[in-house]
C-alpha cells in the first residue's frame, strides 16, 4: 500500500460514491467552483483506492475531511499517518472517531465535539412551512449577511463567495435580515448540497423563521440535486428538532477538531 496524490475527478468520485451522504462535502468539492481549492490524498493498493482524504484550502484555516465507515478505518489511519508531514500546520478537521489518535502524535487537538450528519429523507414535510416571507439573498447582501452572522451565529463559517450559488435565503423584518439559511457546498453536476449557516437573530427566535428559510432553501435545491445533508452539533437539541421537523434524519456521527502542529 502507498499514499498517492490523486488528480482525476472520475477516480475520486468513484470512491466517494460508495457513500454519497457521508461524503456530500467531498462530492460537492469536485465541482469546478470548489475544485481548484482541493488536494486529494489516497491510499492505493493494487490499483484500488482504499482510503481518500480531502484537504480543502478555500477557507482559513484549511479543512481536512477524513470520514469513513468503521470497517475501513484501518486504511484511513494508515493514510493519515503517511501524509501528516504534508498537512498544514493548522487546520480544522472532520474525523471519524479514532482518527484523532493518529493526528495527536504531531498535532495539538482542540475538540469541537461530536456532530451528527443528517440527510433529508422526508421531502413532503417541507410543505408544512410558510415560505411567503422568504427572499433570495444575493451578492449585494454580502456585507449585511456577514454582520448578521457575526451577531447571530458567532463562530460561523460564512464565505460570501457562496452567494454566487444563488442558494441563500433569508427573512427581513424592520429592514434587516433576521433569519437566513444557505449552503456550504452545492453542485448541480454532482447533484449534492450541504446546508450551512442556518441562523436566526436572538430577538426573533422561537417564531419558526429558521424552518421557513430552510424549507425554501431545500425546496429550491431539490429542483437540481438529489442528496441534501447537513452537519449539526450533537448537543444542539433545538437545531436537531428543527431539522427533524423539516424531514431530516440522523444517519451517522463524526467529530470535529482544530489541529495545530506541536
């Protein structure tokens, strides 16, 4: 077995298609919009890719995605151990449980807790929510949206470049954005989307606004994608309840860590 850099989208996609829901972020990053910011590491055995790890450099710090079914975790441990010298000195990571033990050899890890991955299964539930107040958000809303997230969602991962996707929606009241929902990843070609930056201003919570904007977002996405997923902290009970009401189900867990070289 040997660690290799992979540059062929078709080879990468073949690996990711083994579990699209688990790999939605990575599948979406094959899209030309994200592709230039990706580095793909594989563990090759007799011409077959046994493990695949993505380093996404489009945000600071870079993100490392190393997610797998538990039966294949030994391959991922071997790959991660092989490429550690190539990884950034600081990065944020999404890991299947157990892989943090490998990183901890050379990185100081700060845990951001257990997270759930949720998959939209019951699309019909989206129709239960009134979206008449929801508006599309575009690049002209970039500064306003950034300020909204700064106040309503500290520690957000909002990247204004994502507004180019046309997949951000919000509700305005008192002439300001009070609730919003968007995407981290979206690809028409690969027919996947990962929701993100879903938030409501503290003064406007408990009114169902997050359900309305997320419903509108999901209904719009379903016209062009097949798989819609999201990540949520396992302790964010109110968010999980909201997503279940919209038709999402938990299908796996993973862990997030900030990593800094020792």
